[in-house]
C-alpha cells in the first residue's frame, strides 16, 4: 500500500475556496476548485499562482455547483489542467450557469471599475472571461449517485446525495486502498424539495474531511419570524430586499413565500426575482419536479404536478437589464429577491444602493455572510457600506433569518458524523476559525475522535 497525502489548498480558517489535493504515487486528485470570497485579502488569494502545476492533476471531483467550490475551474483549465471534472448531472448543469455568470460579472465589474475610476489598478482585469469558461465545460464528466466510478489509474469516487442543493453530494474517494469521505456542504433534513442527506456508508474511513460552516451555532429562527418581518415592512409602506444565492436559496425562499401567502400569513404582493442565473437555476428545479428526480422528497412531484411550487400568483421574472433597472422606480410595496446572497456582486448591489437609505425598507439576510462581504457588514450593524466607490447610509431595517440555511448546524453535523465508525483521522475545514474550533471540540468530546484543523497549504499523510 503506497503513501497517500492530502494538501489543504483552501477553505482553511475560511468558508470559501474549497480545494483539497489528494496525492498518491500514481495520481493527483483535486476535490473541489472554488473561489475565495469575502475579505479583500482573502479574495486576493484567487490571483495567486496555483501551488501545484495544473498539468499534473489527473482529475477534479466536484461536490456541488456553488462558486466557492467550482469557481476556480476556468483558471485551472486555462493554466493547463486537461483532465476530467467529475460531477453529478445537476451539478454539471448548475455549474455551467454559475461559471458563465461568474465570468460575465467579472468582466462587467472590471469594465465598470475602469469607467468609474474607483479601482486601484490602472487597467482592472477579470480573473477569467467567458472563453475560459467555455474551454472548461468540455472537461465535465457525469457521475451518477451511489455508483463507483474510476477517475484515475488508482482512484475511484462514489457520490451520495447530501441534500444541500440540487446535484450536491458528499463523496467517498478510494485511492491506493485508502478511503476518504468529503462531506462537501452537508444539507439538512428539512429541505422543502430535496431528500434528506444519505447516511454515511458503512465503511471504515482512513480520513473524514468535514465542513464546519455553522459548527458553532444552531439554526433557531422560525418561518414565523420571516412572515413577521415581511408584514412589518408592508405596514411601514416599504419594500423588502432579500439578497439570496441564485442556486437553491432563491427556490427555497419562493416556496416559503408561496406557503405563507397560501396560509394567509402574509398578503399577496408582487415578488420580483432579479437574477438571470437564479432564473435559469429555477428552471432546472422546475425540470427536476416535472421529471420526479430521485433527488426529490417522495411525493413532491405528485403534489406539484399541476402547479408551480415557486409562484404564488404574483411572481415576476426580471431577465433583462432594462427590467432590472425598472425596479428602481416601483412605488408599490413588493419583495425583490436578487443575487448575490452576500451582496458581493451582481444586481443586488444596485438594489442595496437604492433601498438601504430608506427607513421604510427592510433587507432580510437569509444565508451565511462571509467576513468582508457587504452582507456581513449589514449583519453586524454597520451604519454605512461602500458601494461602487461611494458610502451608502444604512437606514433600512436589517434582519437575519437563519431558518433558510441549507447547511447543517453544529448539532446536525455531529448527529450525521456520528454515523461514521470511528475514522482514523478527521479534518475540519470550510468554516471560520471559531466555527472550526467549536466543531472540532464537539467531535473530540462527544465522539472521542482524533481531529485536526489544518492550516493553509498543510500536507497531511493519510
């Protein structure tokens, strides 16, 4: 049996930039290739040369389609990676949408910064463009859930549904007779569409690499709080802005709004989804319902056979730039759902600029807000935030609603992980420092596991 190592190239002391290189004498396998997001010094890491020659990597295993897991792929390919990128069917479809949108936004942001002169760089450049993305997409190779696939000379991967977003999976990587489990982003047991995460398979793992996004907290906010905040905004005569991740979070929120309107908990008001990427992803979710995808909860497809689970009657899909700009002039109380979920880019930035100064309005934060993001600034109570080089006063009500998170919290993570039969090593990643330390301590005390919180670029032998 040969030597196997894992090198932690991202998602150490941060929630973003998932990149884990597993190496044997015969293979190099990269699990996820995500972008760093949040603080400026963290984002700058995306511009650093990749520490391993991409030409030497045999395959990439993609756990799911979120940008912090797939967003680095075009750079990897541009710099010489020519192997296959393994992903499930819907991960491949959604990653295609996300990568194209990422390239478009980067090009637009660079152009806008050059025009307005607020960049520190003489010629602002995008990390990559649409051509780099199209060169990447041809490398995708489909993997089915619960089927072992050979991905290199001595490596095999098996995907299991993780309940996080459509297509997401935790993976078992077998290499040189070693077994490694990567949780990816682990979902919860309350998703309105997706089945619960599969239980860990009954194997003895040499290493478990687990996320810890909410490793130090519990999800407690109820849907009632969501309804109360919407009603309060309506009473003030204001509108509601919900910065939401384009993939899955938008769908979950639309279903919650549908349910609240149907029950009479909130009145029916116009709901605008303003994100081309979110709308494309929404169509994929509609396809999954129509096709009764095996990823869905039993009975979901039958329940919505003759109805749209995302449209309560006043849903408007804002696809063009002109349609998006028209929302600035709407004088009727409404709900605007727009990406990105942390307010870091995309159309939501323009809506924040427009809506934050008015105390009648409400901004509802419905997902994790990374350090350094505009969403985190709002969450911690900043009274002004910088948008497009200018300071914007924060007078709108800012509310955080945790019930929409599709990440397992600290209790749910431990409950799921304890189904694994005492792994030889456990690595806690994909979390800010406090969350990593809290989960690691929990696993040591409750499960008596040997737990390591790896540092950036640390190499560990399995």
